[in-house]
């Protein structure tokens, strides 16, 4: 199963308020993932699950007084391959374009927080469960990153005259794979 996630915003390398920055990244992915689970095979997964047909297709984790629903979990024996297209306003090849640390920050934004200290102060508490792509980033088994120069950010924010050097646009192709076939993940084997 393949799908695409989009992101536009800052990806800071070493932010002062790291938990809040990671939470801001998570909150850009949440509405996209919430929409994803409304469609097949997520929406009809319960009919294939045994022995409890009312079991949820996602595992809810309770952390910091919030419910988190990662969609790629060890419980469903799913893994992810990511193909990332990263466009940034910097000239390619300059030392400031720290790709590896930006990817580490992105991975933290794609996964469920592991404890309450990884949750930012401004996370909305009234939106129901928050969806994340991954239970943990060890479920990523393959990654490719292509970088390019973002020639104009006006399509994202028309008021901005110049983009922050930490502001990027990413298209993330997610290839969801089944690590081990079970009745629970049967719909994802197509």
C-alpha cells in the first residue's frame, strides 16, 4: 500500500524547544493520517480481524493525557519504506543544508511520542486521538532522500518575501509493507 504525506514548514536541526517543534511537525501530519484511516483498507479492517471483530485497526497509546494512534505498528506487523523529496530555499551543496539532522527531526515528527516529555505544550487536547505514521522509527526499513532547491515559497505563504533557511517543503511517499502476514494485516498485502 502506498500513500503520500506533505509537509511545509521549518525542520530545525537543534531547536531550543525540541518537544514543541516535534509536536508542531506531528500536527501537520495528523489531519492527513486521520483522513487516510477513513478509507480502505483501514475503514474495513475490523471485519478481517480475529478473534475480536470489534478490535481497532490502530493501537491507541495513552501518553501525557492524550490518545495517540500510530498507524504503522509492530502489533500489525507493518513496516515503512520512505521516499522523501525535500525542497529547501538554500542553494544546493552549501554546508548549512544539514540533511541528516533534518531527517532525524522528521523521523521524530513521524513517530508517536515515547513519553510525556516529548509532547509540546501547545498540542490541542480537544481533537480526539492524534494520528502518527509510526509507533516508533525503528519500523522504517528503507529510506531515500532527494533534495532540490525551492525556487518559490509563495504558493505556500503568499505574504512571505523570503523563506527561513530552515523552512522546507517535503513530499513523503510511504510504501507500507507487511513484515509478516497475519489475518489482521491481510488487507495490506495488495
